[in-house]
């Protein structure tokens, strides 16, 4: 099988896995065995392709041409390769975690959960490997639709309401803004292909292209820039493995990945820096970073606090793209990786706490470190990585973003990053502190619960170790990112 064919099968394999999950649904052990096996097979296939891309290969696949000049095609480059590696690896870990969580929490409709999860990963692979805007749009919408049943999994009125907000915002932004931007790009450039250096140079005035950029930024609703961010906290009604999928593996990362992809391969860094709306988007991202952090500080519900943290952290990546500098783009690309490991660790810990102790509020966590030391230590590690302090992987992405603001001469945005770091400390570190060092007014002598199921702990340990490994061995990720043309 050629590398190009292997890339095509990366989209098919999760769908095949979903079929076998469906027919083995009555046997939980077999169903979950199929899930894990499919995830491992996909990751090994992605690693094989990554070796080819590392050596300079750029595999291309044509699926179909539904309209003249409009193709559904794959074209693999280093940024997409990085996203595919993250998503395929974390699918394995999230599947392990889901086994412990779904059984420990006695969730209903588990087969449907695993089926939709697999379909969503197929969509992620399509987004990561998309060769043009039309292909990206098709798989982007596939991802939205396949994750809707996951958001509404509980079947309660609250879950249905969260699902309506989720689907309403993401579909409406796609149709009103992203689809319009896609058609306009095709009309201006005569193509929607992703090309190093961009395809829009010289096609229209700076003002026209600046408006087009705004359509892309607001149309990619999964990037959760304000005011199109409400879907993300609303989706927290979903089970914790879904939250991990949304916040670390698939949905939000598909959004910010798409922003980076459009910035580099549709506009190009040079053109991006010359557009009149770029600075507005930069400062909007900066406002989202600070406001998201401030709202996170007010939330006592642990998952809600982490959700608004994600709203803030995603705009780090948008900011990195809009800086239109090499350092900013590298920082934004690296933040996709480091935030994935840090945030998935925090959500895994939140789910473990709920399964083991049935506690969901930050104010209820005093003394929890005594009963769940592994979970709370992992939460501390994930928090430090999200904050961006050594010795965790988040240090490197934030460092490059800081360098990007200096390179672009935006001292106010440098201040935003510094303020955001302090706010991150303020809303994250008190959680493990109160868990290990409870107030003397709180009686912790009657704590009866213990750590979450073993499958949950295995996943938590792996992702928290990933935060450490990315600090000491970031070179493979950096080397892959630096292979992006015209960066």
C-alpha cells in the first residue's frame, strides 16, 4: 500500500471501526477491544505517514470532484501531520479512560458513544489531511454532526439544551460565514487549494481581503473566539470523555488548526501582516484570553472552570496566527500539542473525581489529595503545563508566543500573555492546593472514597507524563513544525 493510499485509509479505518463497534455492542469487552484496536491501528498508520512527511514527502489523494474545479482531496503537510499524530494518539488514551469512566459511572448507550467517537475521529483525520478549503469544510461539518449525539448523551433536558446551543452556533457560523468565505476565496483565486505562501496575494484590495479574513475567523466557530464561544461551556453537560474529546483531541483543536491552516496556506504570513483587520483580530483574541480567564475564576463547577480556561487558551493560538511572524506561528502550532496534553489531563482528573467521589464543585475538593493522590498530583502537573511554567511542555509554546509578540512589536499583547499567566495561576493552582492542604475548618477525617477505576488512572498517568516529556524532549515536534514551507 502506498503512502497516499495509507492516508486515504486513515479516514476509512475509524469508520470501519465504528461498524464493528456497532455489531459487537452487546458484548462490552469485545466492543471496547474493537475500539482500542482500531485506535492503535490508526495511530500506527499515521506514524508511518509521518515518517514519509518527515523525509519531505507530501502525499496527495483525490476522493472525488463533485463540482468542476472543486475537489474532495487530501494533501498532507507538516502542520496537518502534527494534528493527526496528536488526535490519533490521544484517541487511544481517551478510549482507555472511557472504559473506566463509562463503566464506573454506569452510563447508558455506551455503544452509541463509542460509535460516534470513532466517526468523529474520522472527521478529524479528514480535517488534518484536507488538501483544500472545500475538503476541510466537508470534514469540519462531519465532525460537528458526529459529536452532537455525544454532547446530548445523557438525554436530559439540560443535555438537549446544551446540544441545541452547540449545534446552533457551530452550524450557523459555518453556513453564514465559513461557507461564504470559501465561495468568495474560490471566486477570487480560482481555487481553494492550500498552497505554501497562500493563494490570495494580488487577488483583491487589502480591505476586501481583510473582510474575508474576518469571515474565516468568525466562521471557524470551533476556535471559540468571543462572542462565538458559548457552545463550548454549554457542551460541558456531556460525559467527561466527551469533554476530553471536545477540548483536547478533536473539536476545538480542529477549529484552531483550521485558523492556522487558513492563515498559512490561504493568506500567507506576508499578506496576513498587511491586512487592516489582522490587528483587530489580534486584540479580540487578547480580550478573549483575559475575559475567558476572568470568567473561569468565578466558576465553582470544575468542568465549567476548565471550559472557560479552554476558551482563553484557544485564543493563544489565534493570537499566534495573527501575529504573522514565524515565532507566533510556531508558538500557535506548538500550543495545539502542549494544550492538548495539559487540558486532557485536567478533564481526565475532573472525571475521575466525579466517578470516585461524586464531587463536581471546586469548593468540595478540600482534602481530596489524601484519598486520590495520583489524580490530584496529575491535576497539578496539568495545571502547571497550562500555566506555561517549567518543567512542563506548555512552557515552550508560551515562550514562542512571547517571542512572537516581541518580534511583531506588540507590547500590549505581551502584557496580555503575562496577565493571563497570573490569572491561570489564580484559577488552577488553588484546586490542588486545597486538595493537599485543606482548610483547618474542613473535617477530612471521614473521607471514604478512593482513586477512580484503574483504566482512568492509566490514562491520567500517561497524559500527565506527556506534559513532562514535552518539556524535556520537544525537539521532534519543533522539527516537524519547522518543516512547514514559508514559515
